C-alpha cells in the first residue's frame, strides 16, 4: 500500500478554481513541502513567518498540543484569554469604555473556549455507539453536505465549507448524526484542511472498525479571501480514500453521489 500522498503545491483547476489534494488507504503521513532555509539572510523573521503561513505549512497529523494543555479549567482559560484580548484591543487603540466594545474581550474568550475551539478538549469528543447492521446493507453509506466551520491555524480566521463522508459497513453501523458530530469535533480547533481531512478519516476508521472510508472536504479559506491574494472565488478540496475506496469503481460511485455526475 502507498502512504497517504498530499499535494502541497497543486495549481488550481482551470475549470472550477479548486485545489485538490488526495489521500489513499494507510495511516496518514503528511508529505512535507520543500524545507525553508532558515539561514537565508534575504528573509527576516517576519517574512519567514508570512511565507510559512502563505505556503500552508503543517508540521504534524495530530493537532500540536502541549502536555499541560488541559491543566487550566475552562473558566481559568476564559479569564486569561479575556485579559490578553483586552490588551490586543487596547494596543489597536480601541476605546474599551465604549458600550459596544467593553464586553468584547469576555465574549471572544468565551467563544474561543466554549465554541469555536472546543474540539481541542478531548472531553468534548462525541461518543459513537456502534449498532449491528441488522439490515444486512452491504453498499456504501454516504453523508454529504455536512456543514463545518473551522479556523486557519496560521492566521486564526475562518475556514468553512462542506464535508462528504462515506463508509462500507464491516458489520457495524453508527447513527447518522454521529458522522456530523465527528466532522464538527475535529473542525472546532485551529486547523489546516489536510490535517482535518485525515483526522476525520482516521476517527471514522477507528469507530467503524473498517478501512473502507472516504472523506472529501470542499472549503473556503478566509486567509485567502480577506487577506494576502484576496481571491474570493477559489475553494480548496482535500480527499481521503481508504480500503475499497482506494479502488476506482467504488471511489467513482462515491464521487457521483457527492457531485451528481
């Protein structure tokens, strides 16, 4: 079997403006981009940081977390983030005595911990109960157009789009809503789309006890739309095909359901 292959510099498709990266059917191994030369005197630190963000550099398939990531309670994290975000707003010159702004640091801190980054905490991981496949259904099951919202880990601005997932039962099934919850759990953290795709696929394989899973994500990145190149028309597509989906016929059938072709 070939390892997952991820294309980092795939040019946009001329017809639909979408970037495609593909996975296959073994444990995910992100292919690294060409290493940045940290000794290049023509790049100062600021330029290097910008280059890493714009080139979509990722360092691991697991979300990078410190061992002490959950020592603080949610309430302690909210208090700490509120203090720091207030300092950011103050540095920008905003009047924090204004009625519209004075509650913003707390609102942002609570949103970070309880909502948009809640997927960092393993306590929030959805419990996926397995059921016997009593219907003896042997075809693929496809859940398409799952809406997800995430955030780019390089600029902390939104990534949003739709996920399409499928599996062929190994004798066990899970409730349909659990497919949505798995996607949303891994989306609710600072992310790169390639990692998000692989994390969803690996979780489905573990929960469903089968290699036969497929995942396609089609997403818009606000770090592309609202800054940098400021392209509002392009989207990014990533995919993972495991087991039987790595073979042409089943993958083609899945994509037919997803795209209606």
